[in-house]
C-alpha cells in the first residue's frame, strides 16, 4: 500500500482526530519509518487536518459543605505504577432528549480509564457504583483517589468506602479545575473527538451512552498518546508490566 493510502486509512480509522504527529507514531508502530515532516507534507497535499479540540466544563461542585480532604496531588499528576494516583470527576452530556452524566476513574500511570458509570442523574448511587467497579479488590494500600469538592465526594459514604479499601482521598482546591488536570484533559479529548459538533448524530440517550462506552474502549486500547511512547494506555501498561 502506498504511503499516502496508509496515511488516509489511519486518518479515517481515527475519525479525523489524528494529526501528523500521531499518524507518524502509528506508522512507526506498524513498522514504517518515515520522517514526520514528510507525513506533514503529504497530509497537507491530501487536505487532511486534525479536528480542533473545543473545551467546555461541567463542574460537580455544589455548595459549600466543608472540605473533607487535603490536596495530596498538588498537580504532580504522573505516577510510577498503576493505581498509585487515580482521578475522578463527573461530566455532563446534553441532548434535546435529556442529559447523561459520566463518572470515570482514570489511572495517572498511563491515563487509562479503569472503569466508569453513566447515569441520567449525577447522584450518589452513580458514584458508589463507580467506586465498586473501579476498586473491586479488598485493599488498595498506597492508592490516592483525587477529586474536586463535589458534594458526592464529600459524602460520608464515599469516604467510608475509601477508608475500608485503604485508599487515601485527595481534593482540589475549591473552584480550581487545573488541580484535577488529568481528568479535565480526558474529558476535553473525549468530547472533542466524539461529541462536540456531533450532537445531532445521536438519536437518543441510549445511543449516546453506547457511543461513550465504545469511545472509552477505543481510547484505552487503540488511541495512541505521544507521552506513552506512541502506545495506547493498555498497550503501555501491558508492555511495562506484561
């Protein structure tokens, strides 16, 4: 297959979300060693441009209840091993039919989404279910779970679960979203690649919910990241610890 055809195939496979840097890395993963500047030139000739990322934010923070935990992360987001530093938050998706709320847990080691829940309402049950799915083992000694000061994360049941599992809670300063930068970054990538500008393509909340689940599988297993040496989160973890 000609190089231009390969570039087009990779671009189409990732729905126009790959720019020349990640296409260069993906080609390298497939055994093709090509200068990144050549990839850039060929993409320009083919008229291929990566989708521009748009940013919006839903904050789970609701009122002043009283801070429950210190900020143990202090924007030192990266981790040296899985489950060392984990992050969570809630983000909103709005269609004409109604709204969906996504509650994931992200691993700071490789940016993998460990598990997630999707709900029609950002309630306590959603967060409890998310915790049970993401942390099924008996103990997670040494794990930090960072969140904002959302009311869900200040609830006693949330802290009771973490305490029983040996997980240390950490919280951002009030109204300071950069303190949870890894989670914010994931939400930005997720929405720019499968939601913003595509809202009318989803005919129902059920369809959107399936699309979110499909995207998270894609993100974990196929979407390469430059900071992970051109590998996807699961590939990076498997290569490091497999």
